[in-house]
């Protein structure tokens, strides 16, 4: 705040927008993060601090390692791009938000979901 600049980026989840059965607490926390981003963005903007979030969908990470091949194919079949996202695609979006060329983006939740 004293420097009048900064960037805060949170990683939320598609479930923060849509909710997921058997993931009620996780979905609730991610939904709260989305509201937190929007509120903090308004509060921090006059201090030159941007606040945004990335909301990934199904990303090929260890978090999904417990899924069977059949479960994985069922999920991928629901995604219009017909594949899981890559961690590098999420990282690229974070990198973009850290770049000065994104300086007018404030209070946004960027969905990285393949259209899911």
C-alpha cells in the first residue's frame, strides 16, 4: 500500500462458480474466494494494487490422480475442447496477470476451463 503498487492473484476453481456435488465445503470456500477477490479489488484499487483470480477447470495435475481412466474420460467428454487443461496454461494466465500489460484488469475471475 505504501508503494502504491502490487498484484494479488488467487487460484480459485470452477466449483466456486458452479458448485460440485460431494464437494460442498470445497465449492463454498472457492465461491467465498471469488467474492473476496471482487471486494478486495475495490478496496485495494485506489492504492494501486490489482486483485484478480484464476479459476481452473479440469487440469491435469496430481489432484486428479485418484480418478480412474473411465472417470477421467467422462469428465474430458464434457469439456468442449475435449481434453484436460495443462498446468502450464494456468501458469501462463498467472504470468499475464503479473505483467504490466494487464494493468486495467481488476477484480476479475479468469476461467481456464476449456469451455466446460
